[in-house]
């Protein structure tokens, strides 16, 4: 209960006296903003499985780049955009439903990553774990710059595509009639998702970035209605969960990325329970009011 009995030592001191924790906090805030902006559209469009597939789709590029000794971020970007292109090709050429086609690509990319890494010595296991689960306490100035650039690109991209994405999310035919090019907007959104995932793999990791991409926006949709409000609330939830998870990890020596991701999921279910209780209370009051003012007979 130190977080209540000695809040300064629990909440503030870890960031004041530890440069690694300050860098980690900045990385969390940037990751939360970046993933919330694109994650809002992922949730509203029912693209969660596709987002998960993209999160895993960058792993072969990371693995190959690591084995070849080149920048893993470059490898991740190449793999991400190959995955995006593959999804678009399969969608247009395959008679299968989207989830089946995406699932095949998802399994293929993940299997390729495991095969590439399995050909190396066992000493590579630690590096593979870092790629999967992140190493946020090892974030440096270069990582922060990369994350800041990715966040800026995401802000610009979402702003430019906003009208096309908004109309296309609820009525693709209307978007086409208005000349908003919904297919081009869809491809742009996939590209922004790829940017967010690649930029975040060094912080929360590829397997856990999916939680930030989906859980905060999903929670925000339970609280607010308008899309800009969903983005803002999602970013705030992601930032708060990331900061709390980071502190819990620091004090309790747990895995930082997993702890942060778990916080986002806990907050989602808490919001879901509160919403269900509030809905039940409103219905009960409505029924009580109807019964009170119902005409009596006899």
C-alpha cells in the first residue's frame, strides 16, 4: 500500500531519480498517442484481427534484419509493408472471407520469423524475447526520436484521411459517391497501422503493442461517442495505463510491457462492468417510472 501511504516515493521518485524511467515514460506517452489515433479506426472498423496480424507480420523482417546485422527497424518496415500489400492482394484475388485470408498470411509470417530465428544459436533467444515483449527500460534518445516521428506521421495521416475514413467506416458506398476514394483511404490506414506497430516494437514489443492498439480505443467507445473524443480518451487511457504499469513493474519487478498491456485490459473490463451497471440502473428507473405513472384499472 505504499502508493497510498507514501505517494511521493511510489509515484514521483522513480521518474526523478532514474533517467531510464523518464525515457520509458516519454516512450509510453508517445506510444499511447500513436496507437490511439490509428487504433480508434481499427476498433470502429472491426479490424482487430488484421491489427494483430500486422503486429506479428513485422517479425520476419526484424528477424532477418537481425541475422544480417542491419537495422531491425528497416527490416520491420519492409515486412510491414509487404504484409499490407499481401493483405490487399489476397482481399482482391481470393474468394475466401477476409479473416481466412488474413489468417493464412498471419501464420505464414509468424512461422517464417520462428524458422529464421531457430536457425541461429540459442544466444539469440534473448534478442527474440526483446522483439516480442519489448525493452522499454532500455529506450534511448534514438528510440524516442523514432517514436516521436512516427507519432507525427500518424497525426498528419489521420488528419488528412479523417473525412474519408469517417464516411467510409459507416458507409463505403457514400464515400465512393463523394469521391473520397475509400480503397485508397483503407490502404493509407493500413500503412499508418504499420507505422504505429513498427515504431512501438522497441518499447512494448510486437506481441503487446496489440493491447495498446485495441484496448484503450475499445474502452473509449464505452465512454464517448464522437470519433475525436474517442481518440483523445483512448490516448489518455493508454498513457495512464502505461505509466501505472511502468511503476508497478518498477516496484514489483514484473515484465514492463506485459504489465502495461495488462493494465489496459483491466481498465477495459472495469469500464465494461461500470457501463453494464449504469445501464441496468437506468432501465430499472425507467421501469419504475413507467409503473408509477401507469393508469390504474378498477
